[in-house]
């Protein structure tokens, strides 16, 4: 799915480089990475490498969200997992609300 609208300032993905343990954080439905940033920043303080992707259709305009599918969101989480896996020896996946459903599927 190609998004039509720009990402709202502050709703973009975030990344914090740390040690070789990666933690992927997935936000919930109609959320953005901003909603899990407090958790990511705290984990980064402990030295972990943290990445929170923005799921397609989120943080832009509701018309983008209407066209997004769970397959799009899974692909975003999978890409994030693979990104961390290139840099880290182990990757853990956590999620908020709907985002928690993607963890068991990432890296399968």
C-alpha cells in the first residue's frame, strides 16, 4: 500500500542505537511510534538497541488508514525485525495493544 499523505511531525519511526540486543516495539491501532517512545527511551537507557517502526496508514491521514491492511502492518514489523537482526545478535519484539499481536510472527 502506498500512502498518499505525509507523516505528521512526531509520528515517524524512531531508532536508538545501543548494544547487540535489539528490541522492536510495535505501536497499537491508530497509534504511532510516539505512543511507545517512553518505553523505547527507557530501554535505550539500559543499553539496548531499540527500533519502533510506524505502521502503514498510521500517523498520516485517516484515508491512508482506511486502505491499510494487517498484511501491510505485518510487513512493516517484519522489515523492522530484519533491520534489527542485521545489527543485533538477538531481537525481542514487544507491542502495545494491537501491536502485541505481531510479536509471535516476526522472524518466523
